[in-house]
C-alpha cells in the first residue's frame, strides 16, 4: 500500500468507479460483494490525469461527459458494502481498464510488494515476487534430515493433533473456524464451515491424522490455532507431483500479534516432510511471494431480495426490486434431458470425464477413482453432483457444487447466507452454459441464496450470459517448494474448498 497518497499522480479510485459503472451498465458484472479479502486501493488526492483524443464536435463531447457522469453517479452505492445493479448504456470498458492499469503502474503499486521484506516468506522455498520463472520443478531437493521435534511455540501454548472422528474435537475446530476464519474486510460475512463439511474436506482417501495440527492454551486447553493438509497428486504443466493441499489456517483473533501463523506453517511442513512429501499447493486472498496464478470470484444472485436485505448487493438508483427479481429469474425446473444426481455406479464414468477434462489445464488435480467417490458422491448440504445420462445409459456430462454458508453479522432478520460454490464441471453433449444454468436452477430449488464461481477453466464462457457479477477480491494460487511459469486463470483447473 502507498501511505504517501499526496505523491499519487493519478486518481485510481475515480477510474475504478468509472470501471464499475461501465461493467454494470454493459452487463459484464453485477458487482456482487466477494467474501474473500483483497488489498484495498490507496486513496489518491491528486486530480485525474488528462489524456484522450480531442474532438472537434463540442456537442458530442459534452454529451459523452454527461453520459459518463450519469453512469458514475448512478452506480455509486450509499453503503461501502453494497453492490449496484444498473441498466444504463455502457461506457468504453476497455479504455477504462487500460487507464486503470496505467494508473497503477504510474503510482508504483505493481513494484511495492516486490520491495517489501517478507520476514517469514523470504526464508521459505518460494520464488520472490520480482523473480521471473521459466523452469518447472522443485526449488529445493527432498530432505533426508527431517526435523523430528516440533517447533517451539510462544510461552503458554502447546501443540495438539486433532482427532476429527471425535465429535467434541470436531466441534472445537468448527467453533474456532466459525468465530475466527475468513471474513470480508467490512466484517459483515464470515465463512461458516459445518462439522460435516470439515469431515468431507479433511478426510479424503490417504488422509493423515497428524496433518490436522492444532495449538492449545496450556492453562485451559482452549483450541486457538489450526492448520491442515490433505494428500493430492497435482499436475503442473507436464509434470505430475505428489503434494499436499494446505487449508484452514486459522488463528484466534486475540493471538494474531503473537506470530503463531508462521509457526503453524513450519510445523505442518515438518509433519508433511516426515511422510516424504516436500511440495504443497494453497490459495489465499492476499498477495504473498509468489503466485503462479490469480483468479477472481464471480457471484450470481439466486435470492436477490435477501442479498439486498443483508447488504451483500445493492439496488441502484435506476433499479427497483421488481426489475431486479425479473432480471435474475430462473426457470422452475432444469432444462437438460437425462439430468440426475450422481450415484455410486457413476464413479468410473465421472472419473474418466474428469481425467480427460482436467488434463487440458496447466494446474490441476489428478483424481483417483476412490477420490472421485469421496469428493463427488452427493452429501446433503455439502457436495452436490449431477450427471447427464443419455438414452443409451451412458454418462456424458457432470456438474458439481459444494455448499458453504456464511454467517451474516449485524442483521436482525437474517443470520446465514447459503452459498453454492462451483466445483468441477465437464460438458461434452451439452453446452457448458446450459449445464451451469441447470446448476443455478437446482441450487435455487435447494434454497441457496447465491451461486459463486471462479473465472478459471472454461468458466468465463458463461459468466456474462448467466448474469454473474464480478467480486472485489482476487484468489491467488501458490506452490510451495515448486516453481513454474505464471499462468492465466484459464489455465487453472484446481478448486480448493
């Protein structure tokens, strides 16, 4: 971040507002509020930079200015947490995008993270932000002298290995995450992982109990920190590498100044290394050294009235609730013939569909049949998978989403927002757009309020047409002790819970 805003030569915030107006007016985004944190832009004080072609036709120039001002004023919400949906004519979105990109470069934002001293990450086998990586492979060789003793914790804390088959310990992890895990920067929404969801996410085939790592207070045994790892075979470009997926790093809010998180990362690394695995993948909303890819969440309202009530979205000045409901209306029933819930008998067919589809991407998991059974066979309120079966009883397509509610803070009417997250989808006999549209319909039928999707894989082909709105935070993908060239979001085929 740039603390010296008086030196900023370009009004970045103003350009961003114009971009948001243009996106909303063009229908490119409904600009729904992302639940993932993002780095806030600086607050510039200098006037906007001049530029652009001069027009001899003064009347046309005045009309263009009026239109730009109208769009900008119309989209500005009355609350910083709100999102506005408009139907005004579009501004030139590409011009604004180019202007914003130039503004960030002029303000030096792109170089600032490279200059930062990363007290922890500079000691780890990850590329630095300024590095250009052209090779694919391990950064450090596998170690033979793995540390046998746990790392030291701050005074007053002890390590613990959680037994998630114990209902009481599972509830402890749930409580820690529910009260302290990821929330949006305005403290309005917080992920609400259920105990059953944690069982699904943290106990796949090959899971290791030692990789459910916790920190407790010595005096009272209170669980105040947690981190997990699950085994995975990951394909990076043309290389397959045995790794772990790191997830659910959480430290109690009152202890975040004690630097417990870096010790948790070191300890889970040590425990994974003891099993002969030295590489990992993980995601984060914040920028760290060094992402291999950057994706963005998009949000499709299923219950617009509730989303407005909880300030997840916002009705613009030229919009009404009635028009919004009409705009977001979906058919009552799915449209694809042969669509049904996945069953145990579908595992081989789904495994083949996933194997073929995911091989197209530069960063993707390599699923085994038992992993397909675990991750995709439907579990009520956790994972939903549909297949399309043709008249010859052949499964030709599949689509899945997992359910992750969020706690709604500071709202007397609603306490939970039920969100569906697009997981893995393979379309061969129908279009991807039609298949995802049926998932929207089924999610709405099961009382989901919003359907979320990342702009990875082939998802960008349907986001606009199905009225998804762009979120305001990035999701960065990282590899630990493994390097590869950066890739675009379209090359990413990995979705973590």
